[in-house]
C-alpha cells in the first residue's frame, strides 16, 4: 500500500511523489544506488534533506571538491582536548583541529592543536 517493489534494477527518467507526500527510496536489506553519467542532483526547494545511516556516511569527490555552502555549519559532539597545563579559560571558545587519522577535535584557542590520548582514538 502506498508504494511499489521492484525485483532487480530499474531505469526511469523521473521518480516523484504525489503532491504534499514524501518520496522515499529504500532498500531494507541491500544497497540502494542512484547513479548517472553526468551527475545526480538532490534538491529540496522548501524543506530539509536528511541523510541518516547506521554506520559511516561517506562524501567523496575523486577529482573535485566537497562544498559545504551555508550561513551556519554545526559540528556536534566533537571531543575536546584538555590542555596539559593550566591556563586561561575562554568561555567555550576553541580552535578546530584535525588528528592524523582525520578525526576532528577542539583545542583551547591559544597555541598549537595538541591532542591528548583520548581524542584521536
């Protein structure tokens, strides 16, 4: 009810939902792949776009850039490297740092980015 199931691949020039209805593409037990030789565009003119997954979410560009173009970008739940010596506190002001493995962490704004033993694991 309210959907269709395909066995195998499909090709179509257009997939859309009824007016004022959500469009969901889902594969409950396998991979869902959307591909095109000249690009894939996902656009919402009036609402949000959400991507959620149980494990890793990968954004990859093999020959170009990945652009995050917004007035506000929030990175939540980033670990904070505690300074090894007592210094001034800056009321929630940190510098954004990167571990050798690519993990992001926050560090006090003064001095170099320095990770403790916990943040880069």
